[in-house]
């Protein structure tokens, strides 16, 4: 029999990321040196392309 290795998933360290609040129930995490306004624009642009 072949033993399968378990993939160890390591979640990102949120202490090293900047939290951007989109609305009251949506939060995204970006790099500390990234622009929060551009992150919001990229987030909303995903939904605009799906609607088209």
C-alpha cells in the first residue's frame, strides 16, 4: 500500500497583514504596505466582471 502524506495547511499570519473592512460582514487582508483603497476597488471589480 502507498502511504499518502497529509497536506499541512498553514493559514496566513493575520498579525502581519492589514485588515480592510469592505462592509459590516466582509473583511479582507492585504500586505501592510499596500493601499487599502486600491484593494477595495479590486474587490468590487471582481463582481462587476461577473455581472457583465
